[in-house]
C-alpha cells in the first residue's frame, strides 16, 4: 500500500521518466532564453527610441541655430534696405523659432539658456514695431541671442550623451542580471540533471547488484525493493523469481548429489565384496582368464568408488564446511596417498620420487590429503606410461610449498584458463578404461582456498606438468567466519580447472 502510494507521482515507464527529465531539465534553460530575449528586446526598443529622439533633438537644435541666423540676417537687411518683406520673413522665422523652442524646452525644462531665449525672443518679436533708428540700435542683441542658441545646442548634445550613457549603464546591468540568471538557471538544470540521472541510475545499479548477487556464493537475506520505472521494477521482480528458481535448482542439485552418492555406495560395496570373494577362491578356483576379468571388475569398482568420494567431497565443500586445524607430518600424508594409488602406479609403470623426511605443518590434514589424492589421480590419469612422477615439499617462509609434477603431454593453453573449473574436462585424452568426473582438480582447488592457500599450474618446472600447492601456517583454531569468507569466493575470483 505504501509503495503504491509513493509511486503515484512517479512516471510509470522509463520513457516517461526520460521525457520528464528532458522537459524539466530544459525548463530552466527555456526560462533563461525567454528572459534573455525579453531583455534584448527591451534594450533594442530603448536604443531605437533613444536614437530617434537624439536624431530629432539634434535636428531641432540645428534648425534653431539656422533660424536664429536667418532672423539676424533678415533684421540687418531690413535695417539697410528698409523693405517690408524682410520684416515679414523676420517674423515668420521668429514664429518658427518660438515653436521649436517650446519643443526644445520639454527636453531642457530648467536650462537657463532656454529660459533666456524665451525672454529674448519676446523682445525680438517686438523689434518691427520700433522706429527705424531704435531698430538699428537693437541689432547687437542678436549676438547674445546667437550665443544662447549655441549654448542651448551644446546642452542638447550633452543631454543626448547623458541619455546614451544611461542606456549603456542599463545594458551593463541587464548583462550582469543575465549572467546571474544564467548561473542560477544552469546550476538548477545541472542539479535537476543529476537528480534525474540518480533516479534512472539507482534502479539500474540495484539491478546490477541483484545480478551480481545471483552469481555470488553469498546470498543476501533481504532483497531491496527496486524503486523506479515500471520496466525496471518488473525486471527486478523477474530477477527475484530467477534468484528463487536458481536457489531451488541448487538445492535440488545438492540433494541429488547427496542421494546419488550414498545410494551408489551401497551396491558398489556389494560388488567389491563379491569380487573380493571370487578373488579369494571362496566360490572355487578361477582360471587365469577369469581372474583377469575379476581384477578388472575390482579395479573399475575401486575407480567408481573414488569418483563417488570426489562427488561427496565436492558436495561437502559446496556447503561451506569449516576446516579442522591440526599439526601433522606432510611426508606421512604423501606416503599414505601413494600407498592408496600403489596398484595404479605399478600398472602405469611410473617412476615415483618423493621427498623423504619429516615436514611438520599445521593445517587441515584431511583437506591436505584430499588435495594430494586428487593431484596423484590426475597425474596417473593423464601422465605418460612409464614416465616420471615427482612429489616435492619444502618450507618457504611462513608457507608450505608442495609440488606434484609428472611427465607426459603438457596442458594446452586453451585448457589452462579453465583448469580448476568444476565438471570441465580438457581436450587431453584420459588414459584408462573409465572417464573422469571432471571435479578432481576443482575439489583440490576448493580445499586449498578453504585453508587460505592456492593451487596453481606452475610453468617453471622441468617436467611438462606441475601443480604447486601453497598453504599458510594456521593457528590452532580458524574462525568460522574466516573459513566461510574464504569459501564464498565468486567464480570470477576462483582459479580455473582441468580434470
């Protein structure tokens, strides 16, 4: 119920989430572009209006200067030739000057030169009413009139320059504001981008973790619910189903191995007991040919028993059984394993050399013997008939180095990468009537890892095939947590197998 309520506001699909992310991330950038366009439009409009006003005011100032000059010229001409038409022209220019001066006053309402021109224009309009002599005496006043007109023109230019400076300052403020808005909105877009990236990546990472946990030996007790688009949630549910299905299959496999191994041992014991009775002559003396057949049956039963024991060992290791640390003589363990394979070695005709002498070590004696047993079985199965088998043991600092080398066909490079992989059998042909199970070296590698050691194929040995076991010195007790950690290595971290 809570999950459904919390998902109401979320997109239902990955496509909707991506589209929503694109729209939301682009929204601040769209706002930025809109505001930038508005600011540029405002500046453009202001600059256009100011340019028109400046042009108009400049033309008006020039026209006033021209009218003042024409008024003075008409007055002086009238004083000389005394024609009434010149007075009419003078009065017309004075009226035009007055109209333009009123317009200019709106631009410069408090300018003293404009105010002086207004007062002086009234006096100049009254000149035609004066007698000629007084008219001539008032002509020098035009010099002052022209000076005020030029001063008004200069004031107009200064006003235009001041307005241009104001526009420039405003443009600078708009630019600063746009930069601040750009920084803020781009930062908001980045934050939103990171947010939606996290919303998309988080369920994908959860799925990745879930997939990695499927291939890991450790199983998580609680599965984190995947939150996100419906497609990824559905994929997470399918992975949960797959995980439970794999767990069921693993449990069925382990149960099958346990039942099969134990069920096979009972009739096999009867077969071997029967062959032993026949060999002892309980049912009567056997002919040489019959004895040869009985010995073949007994050897095959012994090989089958060894394969069953390997399956049991593999099953125990898969259940992460702990190790039992004790102090033992490695040379004694090697001799016991050689005695176990004595008949097979004699039949193979191999020349065996091993280190003779006490080599005390502290580890799991059973697991170490299992490693040596599987390495000897592998050497007998793939070694050269009449070849050499060498077992070497030595201390190297705080580690035990145990090597099992044999003559014969070298391991091919394409098989070395999967050398210790369970149930994998290389391209080399196994010698003997029975085919191997493919788990001998895998069991040996697992036993080595359980003791925090390693089993590897050595490439610096005089013999073609050499397996090198490295075991550390263990304290009297090994914590169960450490053992489980060693056994819970993933398939990628484990060494590969050949049997």
